[in-house]
């Protein structure tokens, strides 16, 4: 046995009983794992050492070690002279001592090199004593990475530590933790989203707590109680929806740290601490990947066509833990992790799971409570149409947007987009652009209800007066106390942070390549008392055609508390849309894009329709008479942040209004669009789109007894009849029984069948 596993010194402080394996103790209302009475126990146990030695001979792992060896060299004076920003990213580069001590501790762990251990101990202690980044929130990440490196040395070189050195480590860990944003003892104020849902608690302080537990159990006890009481339960609830709430710009840092805590505690011996549904969270990012390498954006993000988003770190952690071949494929798109995480590539990356092709996945994916989101595709190649449809059931906030009911569409270029950008000339989080436009409903393809007296209260971060009102965009309310991030599981389930409910969802009849993908939601709670009923239904149609490969039918029913509150239906685009009569066209003709979206307004009717556009120079991000510009941080020649929007409103005031739009997707300049007609019955409305018939309940209530409508035309039609009371239905055509019995399920509440033109009656 190598020296790293010599008998533990009798002078150390031990618990009342030995802990050769993890035991569990009750603390407060939860039972938590206790670190085993052995070293190493951080990131691996002694039983893992033989496998680690084998890994170090693997060519892939050797590459990582070689990279770390290069990083372990101190910057030259010339390199230091070029550094203009010593923010946390400077320290995350791990140049010099922080990488060097990890490799030295690793050398001692596998080879028993005492000289390396001694060098690691003295070097990192000296570094910790000099670490003082203050209380700046972002630099807390730099403080945390120093603590992580110190914890590695403490645990892996444990039997080479003098008692006085142990105390010095502990003193510095506690001091540095006290300078971090969460403070010490850590404040349990952001268990769902925020900086304490990142490195500082879920990786760095947890790592230190495990390393020093025998001599100083307080740090671990504070952190593990937080994790089990407040972090794990809400995450398991969120994971059940197989998605994530912080968008495409923050999944790397937020979800990665959920996975870090999973790995850390599992490798300590506690087993899987999260629900296994965690495995499927990253599938959303596979589905939203565009053929050009970009993704359908979500949340606070900086659109940059030139840089393909990578989720290699969370993908590596997730696929390696769950042995998931699709996530292995996502990792291997760009197989690289950040410098400060390379040690985990050495320790944990799975080297056997082969990627599975995404083409073997179903084309539609639904994410349930607390999301109510759906992504539908026509394929995985460069000709694919990709559509995102959102309900939003619970709202976390922070980097999440007020986008209940929003949709996006991509085909050979972004057509219907999330507008705006996160960081730029306006600033970043809570900048004028961020809080007045990009985070708000007006920047999304959703619905506005404008009450001129409505106030949108939000925090004025950094100002002397901690209160401020954002501009009135006519959109969705700001949950929480002045738009605060949701700070507890209880709050997330409360009325304040509940913004909608997915009422029905389904796709088929072929589950692998569906003809239709359907989602309906009630998003009334996303709005203030200005709305008494807001429902939106999406039906995405795969038309299996090269000319018009897909269409989307969107039906909205909106009831406001005053007829004078203007209702507006939005669709955002990059290039200026064209409008003619009741149709509008969005084309992508620049930057190599060649897609086109053509919309037909079926409701409001032409005599009660106001259809226009807003945007262009000086009005790109227009809100209530004010533009909120935000030039991007880096050049964005494709202008993915957008500049135009279509606005559709009823011309006459009314408490209740309906919108019915059919969006056809094609190549730019397509002259062979399919025929679109409105279907109208006493109780239903809908559309005929080529050979597809789609209907909805006019009043939003479930259709529970006899109703009918007519279909004209030639050939065979494929029906999607929605908004039905679940149960067995009979379909009559021209007075004769066409289908004696067909079931509307409780999840999709629809019927799908084929038939020719005629009068259709439905009985239950």
C-alpha cells in the first residue's frame, strides 16, 4: 500500500465511533451522510485508486494530464503584463500553483511521492494565506477554486500534514469562506438559483467540508444540511420535468454544480443523492440544437453566431455518471472541460460509453411539470424545422425570462426568435435593456395585455434607493417581492411563483416521427389581475414535404378585466417582415440563411384586425415609446438578437378576443405555399392546412357532448381535433358512423383520424 494510505494519526480528532463506511445521522428534519473515517474520501476512496492508475495510462486521460502540466507552469512576466482583467476567469484559467498542487497531490495519491506532497502542502498553504478577493460576488468563484485546490491537497496528502498545518488550512478555509458572497456560515438564501447554487456551495465549500470533517466538522455540517433540506428536494421536483430553468447561457455553471454535488457525495460513499430523472435534463439542449451548431436560445444569453454553444462539462459529468450514450454524444461534439475542472476529467470521465446518434431519438420531446415545454422537429439534418413551444408552470426567475406561452421557429435560419441580448453596452444583469426588454414578455413571441396603469416593480441593484419600476410592456407580472429570484421550494409552489398550467400535450400517431405535436396551456396566472383567462394552444404539423416541410397552428383565447386593455400577439424576427392583407412574411436572406415563415391571420377577422410591425434603427427594442438599445459584447453580424416584431391586435375593444394564426415554413421565395382555410363550427374553430384539419374549442372549455363542423375539398384529410373531454367518442360523417369508438386520452384530450370532405359530428 502506498504511503497515502498509511494509518491515520492518533492525534487527530475522531468522532465517537469509527466510520469505515458512510453512516447516516439525523440533523434537524433530514438525515445526512457522514464522511467516512478514512482518507482519501474527497472525489474518490482508496478502492478507486487501482482504477485511477489504469485511467492514467489511457491516451485520452494522458492528454488531459499533459494539458494540466502545461498549465502548471507559472505565467511569464510578459504574459502577466498582457493581463487587463483579473476577474474570476483569470483564476479559473488555473495557471501555475493551483494546477501544480493538484498534480502533485495526484502524484502522491497514486505513486506515494512524499516530496510532491510536501511541495503541494507548502505551496497551497502559502497561496491560501494570500487569497483575499473581498466580497465581490463574481470573485467568490475565484475564492472557491482556491478552497477546492486546498481541499484536494488536504485530503489526498492527509497523512503528510502536520497538526499545525491542518489548523492553518482550516483557519484559511474558514476565513476565505467568510469573504465569499454566501458568507460563513453560508447563508441558505439561494437554494434554487443564484450564485450559491453554483461553485461556492455545491462544489467548493462541500469539498472543503469533507476534507476537514474530522478536525472541523462545522463546515460540512452547515453545507450538507442546506443541501438535504433545501437543495435536493426542489431539484428533484424540477428534474421530474426533464429540463432546466436557467436557460442556455447558465446551464453550464448551474446544472454542472448539481452534478458536482452528485459525484462528490457518491464518491464519498453516499450513493446517488438526486432522483434519476436528473439524467434527462440535458436532453433539452440536444433537441434545441440547430443544424448550424447554435441552439434555440433561452433565458439570459448573448447570441453569437460565430461561437457554437458547448455543454461539454455538464454532459461529461452526466453521461459519465448515468452511462448515457446521447449525452456522451453531446460531450464529444466539443470534448473539452474548463481548466478548473480538468482534474475531474481525469477522475470521473467515462471512457467506455459510446455516443448514440441523435437521429435515433424521437422528433418531439415534452418536458412536464414544472415546465410544460415542447420541442418538435422534422429531422436532424440541415433541412430540419425546429419549433419550441412553452407554457411555463412555475417561475424561478434569476436568469429565466417572463416568456409563458412563447414559441420559436428555426428553418435554414432563425425565423421566430427570442429577441434581445444579455450583456452589452447597456450592461448585464438588471441593466436597462435586461429588465425593460430582454427579460420581459415583449421580447418574446407571446401575448401582451396593456393596462396603462399597471406598475412593474423591480430591484434597482446598486442604486441608493432599492426600489424601482421597470417600463410597462403590457406583459406578464414579475413574481416575487419586486421581481426577486424564487428562494424556496415552498415559494416555488406558491401562487406567487405559479404562472401557468399545461392542460394537454401529445404527439403522434408515430411517436418517433409524429405528424402532429400538440401543447395547450393556461397562462392566466402569468399575468396580473388585468387578465381573467389566457389560454394558448400550439399544433405543430410535420407535413413531410420538401416545399413546405412544416406548419404551426396557434390558437389563443384572451379575456381581459377591461375591454380597453389592448391585446397584442407578437412574433419577433431578425429581418424586416412584409405584411399584405392578413398575411405576414419573415425571410432570412442574409448570413447564408434561406428560410421563410409565412403567417396567415384567421382570427381576428379581417374587419377587426390591426396588423403591423415595429422595429428597425432606433426601434429595435421598443417598449412603451422608449428604445432600450444594447450593442453586443462581440460582433454579431447575423444580428441574432433581432430588430423587428409583428404586432397583431383586435381593432375593436372587447373583453374577450381570440387569435388564430397559421405559420407555414418554407425556403425563401417559395411560391408553392399550401392552402389555408378557417374551419368554423358552432362550438369549434380551427384551420385546414394542406391535407390537415386542426380544431379547437371556441370557449376554451372541454367539449363534452355533440358538436360538428364541415370540411370541404378533395382527397383524404388527417384530423387533429383537440379540447375534448377524455373518454370514448363516436365520429359521424354525413350522418353515418365513420368511427364507432375512439378514445381521447386524459393527457392529450384529442382525436386523430383520417377522412374525406363532409360534415363531421362528434358524440360522447
